[in-house]
C-alpha cells in the first residue's frame, strides 16, 4: 500500500463551487424547461444507444441534471474516492500544522482545477464515484447550443447519447472500474524520478516518467471509451436526431478553435482529451470496418482485449491480436 497525499477533503468541493463562473442567464421558467428537457433526453437516450451499440440497456446508478457547482462537488468526491481505493487506504487525518497546510493547499489546487473545467463539461459519467452516476451540466449545454445555433432538443439528446454510451460501457464491462482503479494505485506507487526538460502541460509538471508511461496505457483505454461514444452518438442517425450532421459539423468547428482557447486546452491537457476523441473514434471506425460493432465489442470482455497505445495507432494490430 502507499500513502495518500494530504488533501483536506472539505476544501475542493467548497472552494471549487465558490470559484465556478456563472452560467448563462435563465429565468426560473427557462431553467425548469431546460432541466425537464434534459431529464427527458436522458431517458430517451437509453434505447437508441442500446440498439446501435449492442451493449444492452441495463445500467445502474442515477441520471441527474446538475449545475456547475454540483458537478464540481461530485467530481471532487469522485477524485477522493478513486485515490483512496487506488491506494487501498482511508483518508489520513491531518497531524501537525504543516500537514494541515499541505492538505488545504492540495485541496485548493484540486478545487481550482475543477472550477476551471466546470464551464467546459457538457456531461459526464462518473464511474469511480461512491455511487456511479451520469450527470449533464445544464448551463453548459445551454451555453454551447446557443453558441452553435442548433436545435436545442436535438442537441440535448445528442449530448445524452454520448454520456449514455459511457454508462452502458461500464455496465457491459463491470470489471473495467476495478481495472482503472488499479492503474490509479500504480500511479500512486510509482517511484519518484527526476524530470527532464521543461513541462508543457500541468500533467507533465506533476508526474514522473514512470507515471507518464502508466498514463499512456490509461490514455489508450480512455481513447477507446471516448472514441466509441463519439462514433456511436452519430451512428444513432437522423431518425433519432434529425439535425445530427449539422450539430457534428458545427461542434467539430468549435472544438478546433485557436487563440486563447487552444492555449488553455494545452495548459489544462484538454488537448489530450480532444486527441482521445479523434484517435479513439478513428480506431473504432477502422475496427468496425473489419469486424463490425460486435467484433469491436470484444474490448469489453476482458482486460487483455483492451487496446494498447500501439493498437490505437494501428487498429489492424488490435484486430489481428484479438480476432486472429
């Protein structure tokens, strides 16, 4: 087992929620309409995703419409749960004054990071929470649908299709949560090593070379999960989301924005997240082209079928390894 970092568990959620930027202005009636529409979209997204993916339609955990502060608190709780499970320890009580200061500082860092991200996340499945759940961040959905000028009902369902896919992925592969938690434990146990060169992202600044190698393996899995969901949300098609082609075209243009947005993406390592969507979707499409959706779904059967970084770059390699 390994010692957990000192994090005052009271700080990240409270501070992050206080720092979260306000969302778009909505009257009480508008807010109620958005929340009701998103709840309906969450319920309506289950059947189409089950049909197009073949993953089944049985998944546990609530589906919630939340604001930015609630998203921050949920992610702070999930981060603490994930770290504790990975280290196989309970959170230590702070001892001396230095530990208390360190715990509050680390908690403030986590809260500040979540506050920065809170305006950028449309929805999320939280598999590592004490109670796994699917959340959709209502103010962010409204903000983006207005920026894109797309049909609100179509866009809300489109967003829910993506997150519903994640929910069904983890239901189809119940071992996946423990598998990724084990990787978190390896990250915590990784030996310290001198860092070389100047870091270019926050991730590089706070990880060792060994941790970065573990992160490459985790990134391959996340590329699969994100790329699969990104591909499937479009495979549902115009019969379910009539303006899906328009939404995708405008959404991809928004993703590719430059300027300060690109710089912030790089600093926050969000450019890595965008690469996961792109590389993972390319991997999934290539595999489906060779062995179909059912053939791709072998990835959910066991850890050894998950793609490696080399597989993501060369989908034919995965097909040969898994399907012979």
